[in-house]
C-alpha cells in the first residue's frame, strides 16, 4: 500500500498548503528544544526530589495554568476498589496482574509546564549553592506533585502534606527582626 500523495496544483499556481509553514514540525521542534532545556530539572525531579514517587518526569505542551499533571495513573475509583479487594483478601500478586503494584509508591508519570513560574524557579533553585534553597526546592517539588495528585483525585491522605506546606509558607514570610 502506497501512502497518499498531495494532489498537484495547476501549473503556475502553488497551493496555499505548500507555502504554509509546517506547524506540526515547528511545534515538535519547540517541544524538543524545551525538553532539552529542562532535561536537568526533569532528571532532578525523577531521581532526587520525587524519587520512588513517579515513573518519569517530562515536559508537557498541553498545560497552561498549572505547573504539573500526573498522567498514566490508576483512577481514584479503581484505587478504592483495589484497596477494598486487598482488605477482602486478594493477594498482591493478583493485583499486580492488573498492573497495580500497591507496594510501590509510584503513582504514574509527571508532566511539567516549562512556562510556569514554579517550574522556572525550581530550575534555578535545585542547582543553588545554598542548602536552604535546595531544601526548599525539594519541598516545593513534592508539594507540586501532591497538588497534581489532588487535581487527579489520587491523593490518599492529604494530612501528610501539612507539615511540608507549613514549612513552605514559613519560608516565604519575612523573618521578624525583633
């Protein structure tokens, strides 16, 4: 089977489609460039800040207003059903056959928005010489991940993030000089 070919324009006339820039390839080039620019922060998130929590971190082109989204996760209702089955005695091996490893902390992959202010600041902060800035960057990364999990409806226990959230809030307020 041969691929479809463009129909030829009449002699002396070029079709508008032939003169139009190839938008898909321009967008793809931009995405690849952005992914390359953010390779270091993606690796830091995967291997350090979110180690054991995400399968992979990659740059997304679909996000506009949020810094990150969890993708490839088990839905909240499926997770509840799985937990119920575990309580009723279904073995972990049975659940792993369904692609659900409840022993693993990995909930899916994370896609990040390279244009979001949080990602831009994380890109700078994770390489800082100041250990306090690095620690804050790690806390912000985990909080961003938990926020994405909340949005996806897959955060099982939000009370676990309260201490971290209080630490982040305290760090952004000016220190009292008295």
